[in-house]
């Protein structure tokens, strides 16, 4: 297992880094650190993901003055490391799945999330071509007084509906899965995106249905329920719930 302490010990340039907390991540090692007492996030990419690191670096660099995304302080191509500012807030996945948070607060946040995607899609649009986030899961978003987005390794040319349906799949499949509240939040999320960008997304039900099937590869134990809801959503649409 890679350990962030190895990176720090073996590289003089990281002598001043103090690890405060490791952050939940899918692939890479991501930690909240302090560097000369300043709060930072250190993202140490898996070896072999240099292309993804550069992709993330380019997106953040282009977007950070206009979008709610972090700022990069340093890129270390030798060790595959990005250093960013640390956004202190609450992970959106934890808020949306917290029983104690009211439905109206969750609804307000999903509406802000739709606005985040709208801003992101607009900002990187060239003629009729869009860049999409590419890994739209709740864990990749944090709420402070606004929504912040992270993790741009998979950002690529694509259709905005892929982000919107992928986010719906994330909302529906994080515990508690597929309950009424989750369907309600998805409807609000889609509705808000469509209010902002009428006609920009088509065939949302087919896309959500497909996004749910894509999750099977990461969650083989949930195959049955994912297939079941994929089929139901394709048949009666998200509005049918
Ligand atoms: N600059 C940051 N400030 C605060 N939290 C962050 C920052 N960057 C990432 N995170 C948190 O750490 C998690 C893991 O980072 P991420 O870039 O998604 O790594 P991975 O690609 O391995 O999933 C994110 O989901 C986000 O919640
Ligand atoms: Mg991530």
C-alpha cells in the first residue's frame, strides 16, 4: 500500500508537509495537510495516471477564477502530485444521506448543484461542444456557503446529460438507496438544470438507466437492485416514482 508518509520522507521538497487528515478518495491518495501552517490538499496520483493529473491541472487552471473549484498551488510532475487550497466544508454525500437534514435543505442543495453543473458546462463550451465533469458523484462535491466541485481527472468532451444522469445515479445509489426522497431530489435536480438550459438534455431516463448499469462494475454485490431500477426507470421514467 502506498503511504503518504513515504512521499514526504523520500522527498526533501515535502519536508514541511504535515498530514492532518486523509480524505476519502476513489483511486488516489488525497490528504488535508498543512504546509508552513497553511491549509492545503495534497493529491498524490496513482503512478500511471500522469495524463489524468495533467487533465485535472488544465481544467482547474482554466476554470478556477470563474468557477467554484479549487486553486492549484503546485504541480509536481516527477512525483505525480498536485497541491491545492483546502476547501473547508461538508461533503455533499454526507449531507444528502443524513437523516437529520431536512428535505427542503437537501432540495436547496440539489438546486445549487444543478447550477454548479450549468456554470461548468457553460464555461467550457466551445460552439456546440461541451466539456463534462466526467465523474459526477456526490463525494466529489463539498458545501460551504456554496457548492464546490473537485476531481477533474475524467473531464472530457461529452454530453451534459451524461453528468446529469450520472449525478442522479449517484444520488439514487448512495445509502439509503432508491427511496422516495432520492427520487424527489433527482426530479428537482433535473428540473433545475432544464430551467437553466431548456432543451439541452434529452432522453434523461435512458441515460439514468444506463448510468445505473455502469455502476455494476464497481458494485457487483448490488447488481440485482441496480438492474431492477435501471429497468424500471427506463420503463416508467423518473417521473413515475
Ligand atoms: N481542495 C480540496 N479541498 C477540500 N476537499 C477536497 C479537495 N480536493 C479533494 N477533496 C476531497 O477529497 C476527495 C478525494 O479527492 P478526489 O480528487 O476526488 O480524488 P480521487 O480521484 O482519488 O477520487 C474529494 O471527493 C473531495 O471530497
Ligand atoms: Mg473522487
